[in-house]
C-alpha cells in the first residue's frame, strides 16, 4: 500500500492507495510547529480510525510547498512507518516538460496536478487548464504533449475573507458560503456574495484569457477545497477532480520507484 501526502499552506491532505484504488484520505491543518512525533501520533490515529493496517504501507511520497514541515514529516515516515519517503522535486521523472523561465520556481503541487491531468485527459487532444482552489488559486496551462506552459496565481477565497475582516473595522469574519443572489440585504451575505461571485468572475476572466492564448479551446479541470462550490456557480469548468493531487502523487511514485 502507498501513503501519499500533499502539504499545502493551510492543509495537509493524505491518502492511502491499494494499487490504483484510493482506499481512504484525510485532511488536517498544516502546523509548522509540530514535531515528527506529533505528526506520527496523529497520522497513526487516523490509520486506526480508518482501520488501515500501518504495517501494510511499503511506500510513501510527499509533495510540499511549506519547507519547514517537510523535515518533520520525513522523520515521521522513517520512525513510524519504517519507510524513507520519496519527495517531489527537481530531477523526478514526471513526463512533464516545464516551460518556465526558472523551472524550480514551479510549486510541487502544480506539477503533481499536471501529471494527473495529463494522465487522465491528454487523450482528448486539447490543451488543459488546471485550477487548484486552495490558500492561493492557481491556474495552470498544459498541452496534451506534456508541455507545462505556466499560468497565473491569485489570492484564494480564504485570504480574501481574512483580508476583509482584518482591514475593515466593522466587517466580521464570515463563513465562506455562496448566497443565492448578488444583491444581498445584510452584511454577512453581502460579504459572502462579494467573495464568491468575485472569485467566480476572476476565475472566468482568467480562463477566457488563457483559452485565447491557447488558440480558443481548452479542457478545464478543477481541484482543491472550493472546486465543487466554484463549479456549481459556473459552466466554464468541465471536470471536478477532488483527488487530482493524490492521484498525481501515486503516478509520480510509480514513475520513480522502479
């Protein structure tokens, strides 16, 4: 069995594959102060709760955009699973050609998503636009031959919510929901409408610009915590893949563990 771990700025997502089947997955907060033992106890408890045998794990792969968390997680893997993890980084076989000014600047999560999208959708013969809605919203352009062209990065919905509450004295922190209308009759709903419909408008604007630059057509794939909510409010998304990053990690492990 394979344990895959994706470390984001706000959350860590982990999953267990038995062959190509995703058996279970978890999401927990990224904490830069946690030790290897604290992560180990937490992950082992999740295995126990999910009734997944720890001793069946014979491979681990990690991608991370938070360098301080990587070291304790690697130590955790070796101590609690007796496995040295693969870490996504330069030099890994991916099947992706990164057409970036400096390929090392591309976040590991963006490459992992591209690997999964290429595997699942390259047969369509269309350029792909991969959206990942997290702490930051990323927009990545990928050709069906594996050329990763680059993309755009924008503040995530959570960052927008935090900024409103921090910088506007009379505005509260609000739950991120999508109201039925853009014309709202109370402050909380007005903030929610501004954040959600503003994010939808931003998304559609960036995608339409990217489609023009790609020749007019592209297949749009969304992942990340808010992907379902965004897709429900826009027809521009062609596919929602909640586990795209986990699938990409599995594929990278298979390419690099032989």
